[in-house]
C-alpha cells in the first residue's frame, strides 16, 4: 500500500512539448513515480497507444497542461493466488477552471495458463462540475496464448456519462502469429462516437477499423546477408456510418547485413485521411476540411557499423492532394 498527502511532483522530469500536425491527440507518457509504481497492473490496452486508464488525466489539466493540486492518494496492489489486484483512489482540489474531482480505479487480472489472463477494470470519476458530474468506465479484457505462436487479444469496454448517450462502447479483437519466418496479425475494432473514458487515452472515436499485417522473414545463404523481410499491411478505418476516415496500405522490403548495415525500402505507401473539423496548427493557421491522399516511395540505406565513418542515405518520392 502507498499513501501520500498534498503530493508534490517537483522532481518529475519536464515534458517536451510536441508540435502536433495531425488531427489526433498526442500520447505523452507518464513520468510521475507514484503512478509508475506497479503501473503494469493497471494497464488495459485497447489498441495502439489507447488506454482505458491513463494516469496523466489525474492531477494535470487536459487542456492547459497545468498541475492540479492533489489532496491525497492511496494505492493498494498485490496478489491473491493467481489473482492480481489493484485499487487506487485520488482526490484533487479545485484549481482555476477545474472543480474538485475524485478518482477511483479497481483492476483485477486472473492468470490462466502461461502468458494468458482474463481481467476486468472499473473507473469512477466524480466532479464538482454540474455539467459533467460523473464519468464511469468499465471493461473486460483477455489474452490467450495457444501453441506458443498464436495469440488472441480481445476487449470490451463502455462508458457512462450524464445523459447516458448511445454509442458509448469500444469492442475489439486481434489474432496474431509469430515465428522465426512469419509474423502476422489481423485486428477488428469498433469505437462508438460517444465512447468517452475521461480517465483514459483515446486517439479517436467513431471508428470501425480493420487492420492486417503480414511479414515474411528469410535468412538466405548469401554472403554478408543476415535477414531479408517482405512486409505488407492494410488499414481500413471508416467511421461508424461507413465514410472513410483513415485508410492506408503499404508494401516494404528490408535487408539486414552481417556488418550492421541495413536497407529499409517502402515500395509504395498509399494513405488517405479525412480531416474534420479543421485542426488548429498555429495562431490563425488551420488545415482545411477534406480528404487528403498521400502516396510515397522510399529507399533507405545505412552503412555498416563496423567502420569509423558511417552514413545513412534516404531518398523519398511523395505526392499529396486534397479531395472534396
């Protein structure tokens, strides 16, 4: 059990402020020691960097990035047989435009066979904001390992806020295979337009995503060559009404050499992104609404690392256009 009062994070490393040119949120990792201790137990991955619980939403204003004073915190973690348990409660005070909120988190994970588990998480936020007096999040997740090489990840989560809006769920699953000669993954995920875990991190909502990636790896008996890779992936992510939001497909060839040299070549990368509302870049600079199409070809070579003089070479050919 860890207990603190009137907590001071003065010794925490300062964040580097990112310059975001995308229409999505930027993930900035947690650096405060209290939240980093046993953080793996509270992890609930729901895709890429998305997290059902993201501790940076506590004690940091999500808009200004300014510190919100914390009255006190309590965290209990441990195991009971095969069951991992985590409980956390954090109370913060009013600060500027932020009314007082209280955060409660419970996480349970039951170990199954090697590398497999099933878990649940519940999150409750109570606030002095009359327009957003509460936000509740719950979810179930699992990881199942079969025959060492096959891996199934799945989750189902939902949120509840004042007004009980519909479309407040996130459901996803993936099947992956890993071996010395082949890596592959297939994913499906659907995020409702009103899915809103206020104590989590979600890059975007209102998405119906399909993703597939296949990588072949060979180690030919060619002098100086360590491994050759051929990869292709496709991402199709329309919104829940079927209108394309993000779409990308790519084919790549890589070569790793015995002396540390490498070649990483994108044969073709075709990307489509629909932007709405227009992202704010700087002062009065906005990116106009519309669908942007981008095609790129890239050749990359890095010299061997066993020499005093090393170099990298990059040659990329790209084009972009805006559609209506």
